[in-house]
């Protein structure tokens, strides 16, 4: 089984971080993974994206022309990557910053108010964690436990942010798995 996703947004939204965390969780589960970052010359405010492939077989290429999933954290990313999404794929949309759903009717749109949830948790920089949790909840690409372990490792030097980031993951996961309905 292979899961592949393009995660995209503005620089500073933590897109590359969540892609790397997803890849590490896959590696921790003994799966084959690739993580391919891409970003413009700007740091914050410019566009960035990464492609993550998680598979039970060797990954032939880190470049995916038609991903099974897109995580769009801003409108320019949705506009750029939705057309390439595989038919039947998942289009995860940060409904806090994007005021439209998917334009295609052959994909599953999952609207996640990532920024609103992270603000409710008192962690305005945690929208990426909400989106990551929602993606994993919807796809089961890795287990939530594996992802929690990666969060603990990643933020080991900042113990104050571990629990709030795990809570953001869990809130997103609940939306992605259908445990609670997303509010658009």
C-alpha cells in the first residue's frame, strides 16, 4: 500500500516540518519513505511544499505527478495542486484561510478549520499540526501513536509545546477520521 501527499502553503506555516514528521513516523513504523521539499527563494511568506511518499514497498521516485492527497494550507496552494490530484483522492483544505471547497467533484474534500482550532488551543502556530492530524485520520498513512512519538522527539528541547501540539494533532485526527464533523 502506498500513501503519497503534497503538503503546501506559505513559508512559515510549518509545511516542511509536518512533511518531515510524517516521513519520520513512517520510518519508525518500518515503512519505505521519501520526503521531497520545494520552496521559493523567500523564507516566510513565500510558497513552499513537500511531497511525502509512505509505502510498504521501495519508493520508485520521490516525484509524484498525480498525488493521492493534497493538504492545502492556503489558496495559492489549492489552486496549484488540486488540478493534479488523482481522481478519488483527498483534498484537505484549511478552511480558516481558504473560502472555497474543492472545485472537482471526483475528489473527497475535507474542510479543516486548522487556524481556528489552533487558536482555540492557545497555539496559533499549530495549524500545521491540526492539518497533519486530519490527514493521518483520513488516510491512516501512519498511526497516531507513531506521530505522537515524533512530536515528542521533535520538540524535546521545547517541552512546553509538546502537549499542545499533540492536542492539535488529536483534534485534527478526530476530524479526519470522521469522529467529529469539520466546521467549514
